[in-house]
């Protein structure tokens, strides 16, 4: 993290992640080394459009499913789960 930047801590699939508040949840998932979901055949999927249209970035955030991670910024204490 750049020195002097505000940093928030959240978890992605139980793994602690540090990010700036300007970081999207989709980026935090990638920082944690994960994918946002699996296809029907089990292949890992990641955000595609980055605009909230394709829905490939859906995750659970604080127990709420189908959250578009490319449209949501990281917040302190956020619990992100990938399906």
C-alpha cells in the first residue's frame, strides 16, 4: 500500500486482505488470489465487463448473495465469500 494512504481490512473467503477504500471488491478477490465464481462446469470465472452488466463478478458480501463485486468498494470489516 502507498504510504499515507488509508487502508481498510476485510476478509475474502476467510483470508485477510488490506486495500484502500477506492479498491473494488472484485480487485480484493483477485488480490486474495481467488476467482469470483465458478461456471456450471466448474471452471473458475472472473469479472468480465467491470461495469456490473455481465454478472460474472457476483459474490456474497456480509451474508448477502449476488452482490456485483465490480460495483462495490471495499469497506472495513467486510466479509466476502465466493461461491
